């Protein structure tokens, strides 16, 4: 039950500081979207978020190559990243909320079924055998961000203040789940198993991509999935992400846009 990549894209919001990773092969595909903490602590030219995205994605690929169970592979890769982060900081992580975090949308094909796993605000859209499209639900995180953002109106540096407040809500019951350093992230991982015959196509994407569109449009056949769906570059141009235009108001500032579209056999 392998995958075939139909399309993919990864557009950084800032040159040289992209923190999204797109990976796909015939068995494993994922979009990993990293976010910095309140300040960079590592000596990495692309920032802490870029380091976290590159290191964690490399460990994910290696862990899945060992044919472990999906949840165990993700957990193992995260533990590897946590250990390396602490090593680079001389063993000290005084405040886990200062560390980078990452959202993940992942699909893995096994001999008997398809596994979809998601955490954070990365999204998974799937097209069924008859063209119907199902979307994941990330509304809780967005509602929290909107509520906190409203309380910060008038703040001189609203984006930085919102980032600090959102970090405090990571991986707690009244907050949201995300892959991060030193926190119980795996408790918030969403996992689903499906038979291959129930899925024709998959779209894995970062928030920097899906937030540029009305969610009802992305869930409509032919918009991003299906035989009539345009290429990724055309979708990104339509969203103003390839032309230097000002992104739509609902688009998070400084968010990379990435996606991979897959055919499921």
C-alpha cells in the first residue's frame, strides 16, 4: 500500500530561516512545522526552530526506517531531539517553555492499513474512494490563540507577547498539544487507522498553507485534492505566498507554507 507523491511545496516566510520540513517516500510522508520559543538559545544560523525541524525530521526518518510502531517512532525521535537539545545547552534547560516546538502531520503505510497521526496545527485532509473529503479538527488551538490575541490588543509587540503566552499553554489539559522539549507531548498526539480502500488521496500541510484559505474551500473536492485540483504552486500564488504580496489577514505572520499531496495505492 505505497504512496505516490502528486505534488509538494515548501515556501519559507523568511529567507534562510525556514522551519518547515516536507518528507515523502513510498511508505512515509510528513509535514513538520517548527515554531521558536520566546528567544533563540542555540548557536544555529537558522534559529532554534530550524534546528529542531531539521534534527527531529532526520530522527523521524531514521526511527521509521527501523519499522517500529508509528507512535513509538515519533516518541523515540522526540526523546532523541530532547537529549541533543540538552547536550547542546550543556545539559541545562531551565525553562521548557523557552525551547522550540513543532506541529506534525504524518502518514505511514503498513502492509494492512494506513496510519494518520497529527499534533499541533498541522493539518491532514483525506479524499475517500468516492471523492468525499474529511478534514482534521484543530479548532481548539485556534480558538485559544484568538482568545489570547484579543487580550493583547494594544500591546506594543503583540506577536512576541502572544508567542510567550501560547508557550505557557503547551501540552496541558486546558491548552493544546505540540511536539516540544521536556513536556508530555505524546499524550496529545491524535492517531487514526484506516483501510487503504477508504482513502484515495491525502494532503498534509502546515498552518502557513491552510490558514490562507477558507477551511470549507480546502474541504471541497477539486480545491486541493482530486483530479481537478491545481498544482501546489498555483495554490500558493493564489494565496499571495509566491509573489511577495501581503498575506491574508488570517494568515499567521512569519509562518512557512508547506504541503505534500499523495496518492494512496
